[in-house]
C-alpha cells in the first residue's frame, strides 16, 4: 500500500527526503506540491519513489510512472513562408519559423529546431531596379566550344533579321582551386591553363546572352575594378575561383591563349 506525501519539487531536488517532506519553518507541506510515494520503483527496488519531471534523470520513478505520467512529445506547428532576403543585391539569408504548440512533458521528445535559414540573392531593389548580378558566378568553358556553337543554327529566340553583336570582358584571376590543375580528361584539359595573376579574356556570344538583358550571366556588369567576382568551370564544378574585372571590350577579339567564353 502506497503512502502519499505532498512535497515541493524544488525542496525534493535540493534537500534530503527527510527534510523535504515538511516546510522547515512551518512544519507543513510546501507549496506547489507533487506526489511522492512509498512503493516499488521502476528499477525494481522498494522505497520512496516519485512522479515528476526529474525522476527519469534521478532514476527514482515509481514502477507505474509510464502509465501515470506518460511522456508527451513536443508538438510544433507548420513552417511559416520563407521571408525575403534580409538585403537586396548581395548574397544574404532568408528565414522561416515555426512555433511550439505543446511543450514536452515527462521526458518526452524535445522540440526540434524552430528556425531555418537558407542562402538567397535577390536581383531587384525595393524600387524595382535591376541589381545583384555581379554575385552570380560566371560559368566558363574553352573558346573552342564557341567556334562550334557559332556553326549551329541560331536560337529561335533571337531575331534572324539582325545578327546580335557579342562583347568580351577581361578579368585578372585572383585565385583558383587546385582541382583545375589536376583535370586531365581530354575535353577538360583547358582548365589546366588557368593561372593566378593572369589576365584572361572571356567572350559573351549572342547564344549565351539573357534574352531580356542581352548580357551574359556573371560578366561583372556595373562591378568596379576592386570587386571580387566568382567563376566556375563548366564540366568540373570543383574547378572554380575568383577574379577582378579589368575592362569590357565592345569589339571582341580575344587572343587564342587565355581566352574563354561565357556559357
């Protein structure tokens, strides 16, 4: 037969059981009581056992604790919609949240993450002005591919009445990953010729231009000479690096060496 006593959780966990059963000042049970019993414990022993939030950690739960105080997991609501980028025109973070609908009880499953963040880049200011394109990596490949591309039929998106004119951009390479020099596949050996400190010429051909802006993605449009821009080799995403824009050439005449094309 169990004998119930009313005790305070705070007194229970701070003081010996003999002192916790009664208030040290009034000799009466403390406020905010929980149940303490004398009986069989979950570990098979007999003695004082408890049914509170801390008994699982302390190892002194009553044998029927699971039925009397079932574990209740944390319950959360649905994710909110993603926010916009914290700032426009440069890489930043967007966020979404969810909220706790039920706190965990009796050592139930804890709450999962309530906030998630993800990278983002918005290309319009709050006033609707185009921006942010200098943060998009330039995807480049060998100029040899450009010769083959010129022989193909022009895209139906482009008018056949007037041939579009491309342009070239010169960059000075600042850094590149070691994977470029390690590339030895026949169609990708051009990556071995990328070097830090070299000035390279990259052609923007009409077939690679955006239909609305008539520009190649990652060409560093509106970026000043001190802006660090990113590039990536098509065919090996681990061959990548940074460069700075030197100038744009409206009359495109890239030399046969150290020249590439936007894709």
